[in-house]
């Protein structure tokens, strides 16, 4: 991970302060946002906008979510550092880079080939070695690497894909936006030690469509 002064250190410090003011409390999450260079995960023309609280286009009809949204979802996963995490929707690779600082390993799935390639290139440039990016339908998860201690879905689907619930480990948490195409609820699901699923709503949100066999049609 880059540690030199890249010209955006002060911008990241201001971002961390805004996240703290917005209610993010996990010190490890805040530290990750202070370390990961978001400006390197967006198109070059948008780099000066990269630390603002706004979603930005990254091509192919996709966006990089606003930092506050990424932080809220990340904190909701309650990561301690030992987990295997599944990310559905690699996008720019920013969420994966943040997760790489907070978990033991990350499996990320992206359905758009160009985005998967760009994200992998960006992660490699940052020296991130504990994230594997796969090209495929994220709504199917990746059974070969399951079970997962945490799953984050970064696009809005009609319902929680059953394959993802099937791949969630006992004690695991799944966080993602589900509802209509116009508006979703950010939901956290916990699998108890006994196998039961407990669901809670964390707030309202709006994401790009979750496309796949257990999401919306393309």
C-alpha cells in the first residue's frame, strides 16, 4: 500500500474527519479510509473530486459510491481482521482496497470485464495482495471459496440472493441494498451460531442495479 505523500494526504485526513462527524466510530475503518488513495481508483479527470462526499462515474454505467456510504457498509460488517470477505461488485476496486486493510482475505466478483481488469491493475499498483478479483455473476457468489465470514453487496437488488445466504458462515454478516430499482433499504443479515438468519434495516439508499441470475435482468 502506498505510504508516501501523494498530494492527497490532507484530503484524506479531512475525509476521515467528515466520516467521524457522520457517525463512523470504528477506528480501524477510519484508519483504512485515511490510508487508501481513492483518487487512484477513479478516472484521472475526476481525481480532484475523489475525496468529496459524492458518487462518481467509473465507466460502463457504474459508479464508485460516496465515501460515507462505503464507510457505513464497511463498519456494518464488524470486521476484526481475521475474516474471509466476499464482495459482490468490484467496481473501481476502492471498497476491496479498504476491506483489504480490515480482513484477512477478500474475494471480489465483477461482471464487467473492463472494470475487473482496471480494478485488479489498481489494486496491484497499491500492493494489495490479499484480494482476488473474479469475473462473473456476483449474485451466485463463489461457492469454491465459501463460507464467508462477511459478505458485502455493492449494488441494489430486488431481494438478497439465496446463494449468498447459503455461503454465509455461522456468525457471519451480510450487508447490502435491496428493494426496488428506485430505492433500496440497506440491510444487514446475521447468521446465528445455530444457523438462523436475523435481519435489520440500517437506512434508505439508492445504488446502481445488481445484475445477475438472482438480481435484475441486464
